[in-house]
């Protein structure tokens, strides 16, 4: 093979690997269970029934997804699948367990191909390491999306409670107030309260709908609000005053959390920098000189113990730093 064509082939292979990951992410689509399907139809409105033939669309969708359906039925009842469902719901990602598992496979193949053809240029060992990193990439992405969504929800919660209190004092019922929140609040608050309202309208009890909300949004502040609403439904009382007090408390907690986050930002960045620096240096050396790190992986007597001890110490150091900067309020 002429050496002049080698960079072109490597570039095309790298672009193809990236395209595989992008196509895999775009192609995955959500298959909802019975309740999710009814909620989706309710939310889309009656216009969709007039514009498209849903029966034909659902039939075509089922024909295209037979393989994923079989995988989803096979692993859907497993404990890890239930955990994946909860993680995807908290991140508001419309993926089934089978699609999420397929995304792991696509990510591993894509990272391995990018490492083998682009980064490490034929270094099999480092490419396998890249594929192993790709195995965790979807989980990191979902965890990051969940964290960002939870942070936005908690920051919006005091204003949401203020809107709730004003609606109750205007004569609205609890459900009417939540419906007003679903219309006027920003994302992701509006989506979550809209699902609560729709679940209640479909016949689900209010307490169960609020528990579903709490399962999707794992927030201590929201837990306090849900507990207050459930107690008020059982024993009575002025819910507007209760929510107003909770809103003031949550607002102060959010303010304090923001100040603590600013003060501990240097420690968190230092932890990530110290933890990732050895890995980045190893990858950099492998890119500029392929095969440089291979003796560490090939030597089982010395290289493997050194790698294991190094990764363990990196993990322990990162955990210790995160424990120090994570201040509970």
C-alpha cells in the first residue's frame, strides 16, 4: 500500500467510526409501555390522529424493532435492567433497555475503531483499552444528563412553589395548581408536573403520581414537598402556608448550596485534574509513539500489578477528594 494513501485511509476509517456512534445514538428510539404510550398519545393531542395513520405507523415500527423487542423482553426483568430504566427516566431519555444495551455495544465498537485507526494507529492493546472506556461512555453521559437535569429542577423549585402558592390562594385546587405549573413553568419542571397531571387524569391516584415524580426526580427538597402535600390531603390544613414556608427554606438551601459549590470548585477541579493526568499522559505517549505503553500490558509479573495499583490509588484519591468537597446540607 502506498504510504501516501495511508493517512487518507486512516481519516476515512476515523470518520466512519464516529459516524457509527452518531447513527447509533440517533437511530435508537423509545418503546413505551402501556402507561407511557397512553401518556404520549394524550400529550400529542388529537391533531396527530387526523394527520397520520397511527395503526400503520405502529405496525411499521413493530416490524423494524423485532430484534430489540426480543432483547428487551429477555433482559427487561433483570435487576440491572430495572436500574437502567430508572436512570433513563431520571435523565429524560426516551430509550428502552434494549436500545441502551445496543448503545453500549455501538460505543465500544466506535471507541475501539477510533483508537485502532486514528489515535493509536494499529496498536491493538491501547485500542482495546479505548474500547473498554467506550463501554462506560453511555453511562457517563446518562449520569451527566441526570445531574444537570436535577440541578435545573432544584433551582426552579422555589419559583415553582411560589407559583403553586399563588394559584392556591387564587382559589385553584391542588390539581389545577399543578396544571398551571405544567403550563407556565420552564423545563424540566413543566414536563414533570405535566406527567403528574396526565397520570391523575388517566386514573392514577394523586399520591402514586407524586411518588412517580419523586422516583424520576431524586431530590430531597422535592421529597419534602411531596410529603407535605400527602399529609395535607390526609389531615387537612392550609397547604398554601405550608408550601410558602417550604419555599423559603428551599430557597435558602439552594443559595447555600451555590455558595458551597463555588467555594469547593477548586477542590473538585483539582481532584479531576490529579486523577485524569496520569491517564492523559499515557494516552499522549501512546499517540506520539505507538507501542510505548505495551510493555506495561504485556508484562504480567510487573506491568499488570503496577497498572492495578496505580488505578486503585487514582480511584482512592478521587474518592477521598470528592468526599471532602461534598458537604451535606
